[in-house]
């Protein structure tokens, strides 16, 4: 095991993975950054890019030959259980000592919802694999606001969501990446733990609209929509049924005040508070103007 020096990062061109490889590069830690398409690779010191596909088990072995730790994340898809279990299998074959898996706050292998069930099944597979694991279960990402929500704020000064006045402790994905960095570089402290990663405060969309109003200097309003309207909008975007079902359930929990929980895990891991919504809105103000 003495020659195991690399940390292998799957999802290296994704939002969280790209933040993580920058942190590892800055710390001068050798990284194998895995992508399906090396054209998306960004040159960084101490980072070696490899092409591999989680669906192609044989392509994964070279990414973990000299690897001591793995960061495991992938986009939600119908194949995600098989894909991530392939990575876990190869990690076990190659003698990887630690896997940090990004899961979901909804993870439950008995869940009727696809995404929650899939993450729960992968978590159980990781435990059974014999490879030491640490699981990160984040709640909603602040960065998701920079997509559709920012678009309607810019064009209409309105936010449309099906969450009523329910609150959630949204997290800045950079706190997820920093948590993963800490855990990968200090694995013994975090072995066999599962962490719920949230922001430092619970907010609803009325409060978010007020924060954006304050920052951009123009009135932004929250317009609650029904679950039926939300479903129609998601169907129009071509979202698959299993994803729509999960999204609507996620919104329902928030609408019914079942999501207003703040975890202490981020500050415990990072030894500093999680980033705030207000700081996020100030930093990305131009996206909402």
C-alpha cells in the first residue's frame, strides 16, 4: 500500500468534482481526474486526466491502479446504480483504501423514489464491498438557482416554485467539495461515517426573493405554483418520469415543512461555518440582474 499515492476523482468535470480537483491541485496532491471526454479537461498542476466510462468496467482499472482514495459522484441516470457499483468493484480489486461517495439526503434503499432508492442501494453496496467508505448526503444546492430561477428573475423579476412557504437549508456546493477534500486527505478521522451536509440556515423562496431584491435593487417576487403546474413544466422540458417524481416529492417535503433541518456536519468537518445564502447572492449578483 505504500506506493498508493493518487486520489481518483470521478465526475471531475462536474460542478463539485471540478472544485475538488482544484483544491487537491493547490495542495499538490496527485490526482487522476476521470472524464468520459478529455476535451472537457482543464489543465491543473498535479492533475492527470484519464478517459473512462462507468458503464465500461474494464475502462475503470487504469484509473485506480495507483490510487489510495476515490471520490465517487455521477449524474442521476437510470444506470447510476450499476455505474457506481462498477467503480466500487474495481476500487476493491485495485486495493483502494477509501471511497468518498456523494449521495443524497433522501438516500434510502427502500424508498419508492428512484433517486433516493438508487443512492441507498449504492451506499449498501459500498458497505458490503469491504472498502472503507464515507458518505456525503447533501440537501439542495444554491448553485441550482443560477439556472431556471435566475432566468425568470432576470426576465420577469419573479421566482416560481412549488414549495409554498416551506424552508430548506440549501448548501453551496463548494462546501461539499471542501468537505470531500478534508475527508480524502484525513480519511482515518471520517472512515465509515455518513454526513448530512446542509447550509447554515433554513430559507424559503419568499426570503430568497427578498434577499435578491436587496442585492440587485429591484423588486423580486415569489409566485407559488401548484404541484400540477410544476409537473407540467418539467414534462415540457423533457424530464424523465422518474426524475419528475423525485423532484415533486422533494418539493412536497419542503412545502409540508419536513425539510427545515440544519446539520452541524459541515462546520464540524471544515472547522468553519457553512457559506450563507446572503453571501452567495452577493457573489453571483450579476446572474440575477
